[in-house]
C-alpha cells in the first residue's frame, strides 16, 4: 500500500513537470495521456521498486531539461550571429571585410 502511494505521488510530480514544461511545445492533451498510459503499463508489468526507479529517472530528466531551458533563456546572448562573428574577429585583432550588398552600385548610378 505504501509503495502504491509513493508511485502515485511520483506520478503526480512527473505530470506536474511535464505539463509545466511542454505546454509551450506540445499541447497538454498529448503529454499527460501518454504519461498516464505509459505509467499504467509500467505499473502492471514491473515491480514497485523498478517502477519507482524509472519514475525518479523521468522526473529527474524533466526537472533537468526545465532548468536547462531556464538557464538558456536567462544567459542567452541577445546579439545576432553576425554580430558575434564580428565581435570575435575584433577580439583577436582582425576586421571583417565589408560585405557586398548591391546597394553600393545603385547609389553610384
């Protein structure tokens, strides 16, 4: 009975993480039913100990990917790829050549 309560609590934590994390990427209606059916299948096929281990692994993965996404959003550089290349070139003492855009010839005519 206690093992079933632990797995139910673990399942609730997993669903909470999944709904919080995947609502922007996939509809909540897809993630939760999949987790529910998968968890029920595991519950009937595996022992309580193995089920708890797999649940903890999934929960840890979801928490880690959520934290990783938060860190990327917090520390991602807002400059463009071209600006990064130019800044890197300046850092090592180089200057990028001016790119031909076609506007130079239009202005001369």
